[in-house]
């Protein structure tokens, strides 16, 4: 049975979930984490629901059997939309926290009442997203754009031997194309003044997005709210580690991937400052 000393499991279709892991480490600095990047099957947003559900079920079972996790964070919007309800039914005693596009906070934040949402096709097409949008569309107009290929381009950019300049140009071109299709951004009436990043990969190109939409547009993601929700659930059940029980630096995180190990090592070092030896190929 899991105990307060058990790790927290986190998984994504690739390296995008590292943004959520970063927030989790900030909010829960005394905890131990195991992170699984299913990069060999990324991105989930371009896969069917049945495939995503099968992968999520397999990963969750492996994390429980191998690591005895005390909670699971699904750090992927597409996986949350497709699989979280099924996983909760299959694992009723395990706290499972998902990520969803930040439509509610965006609607509350927007002054023009026009909110842009960029996400994968899988997220945009999901019934869960449709219900979320409908729940907050009374006074807010959502401009939704599926960004096919963007998550994959971000994922590919971490792979060894890539042309960094060419990758950056490709990512910028995709961002420019999709944002241009959404309409005008800015603080004036009928302009989009808030942009929701509906895929955990997208925060890693926030600088590119910011340059395209301007400084007066707010960018919202869900990493910190998810981390706070995880803290709240563990605190309520007495499953938080005490500061004196914090793991050492070489035990605080263990990362594995079904993709290229060097790509995960590069991403973890660049975005989390983690040592390469903390990353492993999935067996």
C-alpha cells in the first residue's frame, strides 16, 4: 500500500509534461517523482481515443506495480480528455489529477471577453473540452484553434543532431500560421486579450507566442493550478512527506522514456536543470 514516502507519478505523451513536473517540484519540494515520457508514441493529440486510452491504462498500471505511486498526475490535455474517467474507475483508491485548458480562469481574466485557445486536435475534438467550453461561454467568446504538428515539432526539437535554427524557424512558422487564423490579438474590443495554452508542450515556446501576440495579451497554462490541486489532495489524506523525509537530490526525480533517451536528457537539463543520470530508457 502507498505511504507518505511513496512517489508521485507523472506522465505525458512526451516532454511537454516536464512543465507540469516543474510546477509540482516547486509546490511540493519534499516529494519524490517518477516521470514517464511516452515519446515513442507522441503526440497523443494526433492519435485516436482508443490508442490513448490503452497507453494510459498500461502506463498507470506500470507505475503502480513498479513504483507504488501514491498519486498520479496526467500531464497531458489529450490524455486527460480521453482517459481520466476510465482510469479513475479502474483505480478507485488512487488520486488521479488531470490537466485541462484553463478556460475558466481565462474567462474570468479577460477584459475583452474574447479568449483564444490553442490545443491539439485530440483535445479540441473531445467531449470533455466541448463541455468545458459550453460551461464558460455565457459571457465569453472562445476562439479555438487546433495546432496540428506543433506539439510534434516541439518534441522533435529536443532530439540530438537536430538543426536548432531550422527547428526554431519551423516552430515559429507553425505558431504564426495558427495565430493568424484566429484573428486580432490585443486589448481593444473584439480582440483576443487572453491566450490559453491547451497543450503542456506549448509553454516551452511561450517566448515565440509572446513575440507574435504582443505584451498586452496574457498567456495562461495550467501547470501551477494542477500542482496546487495535487498538494491539496495529498494534504487532505495525510499523504504528504514531511520536510525531514525529503529525498536526496539524486532520488527526488526519476525520468524514463519510450523515445530517444538523449532527447529526454537534453529537455530535462534545459528546462529542469536535472542531471542526465536521472533519465532512463523505458524497459
